[in-house]
C-alpha cells in the first residue's frame, strides 16, 4: 500500500498543531495512526484532507482536527479507560488507544462495528473492545470510565452517561436542539452528585440516535 507518511505529518502540523492542539501525546498518536486504513478505497486520495469523509452505512469519518480537539477536551491520559459512542470507521478509537489503557467503542450499525473490529485486528490493536448496540445507554457493565466521547450530536447529555463517569471523569459530546447546529460540551464529574459543564466549539455532527438521543424515525423526526 502507498506510504502516506508525508501527508500524515502535514495533517498533524497544519490541521491540528497550527490550530492550537499542542498536547504531545495527541500529536504523536495522530502521527502514528494510518488514517488511510480507516477510509474506503475510493477515498484514499482524500484520507488526509481537512474535512469529514463518507464511510459505509451513510456515515462519516470526522475531520482530523475535530478528533484531536475532542480528545484534548476529554483530557485523555495514559492509564485511562475510555468509552466511545459511535465507533464509525474506528479511527478515533485507534487514536485514543495510542494514549489510553483501554477503549470501549459502540456503534448501533453492525456493519460499521464489524469493519472497525477488523481494522483493529489488522493493525494490532489489542486494547480496543467493540460492540454493536445503543450507545446512548453507554456500557454500564464495564463502567466507570475516565472519559466518554460521543461522535454524534444529541439533544442533551443523557444522565445514564453522566453516572458512568468515574469521579473526576470527563464526558465530551456535541449537544444541540437542531440537527445541524450543536456545541461541544465537556461534563466533568466532581463527586457522586455534582457535575460541571464547559461549553466550547460550535460544530455539526450526525445525529445521536437511540433511547436517550434522537428517535430513529428519519430526518422528519429531527429539528432542522
């Protein structure tokens, strides 16, 4: 397969570090993970473009900067246990797995979960666990988590996810009352009952569908 090393380094320097993400762990992780292995063959030439790309099942792989920004906001560190809601292509989980001790990732679309699992196996990631299911309910059997990231936008932060955070844990997800206009929020669990919120970047993500997200009734059920 073609070597994309030059494009990967350029992506890290121009799209991520130049926009203010300076965490050396994140930058090194993104230098290491071959993004081209997480896109469809027809999209190989665009793997390191500054934007999202279409993947299977009508979903997208997020813009590289957004992946880095969310990991930065979540303050993922060595030794952390991380839950990702929305495995998608698997790229973000692979980046986080370079830093965290263990990553648990869920996707409601079985096709995406299986493709991600195959990529992890092929690339030698043995600290990522994948399952198909309703990510809006989290993964309570293996909670608590030091960090939770949602790669889709919901109308609010579900309480069922908040309580799966460890004390001091951070949850980052896009929240908004419309489909195309959301804002990243970081929820930090201070103690058993106290949570702090920090609202940051304005973003546009695919909808977070599930019991505690948007209904799976098609676009007419979501606010425009």
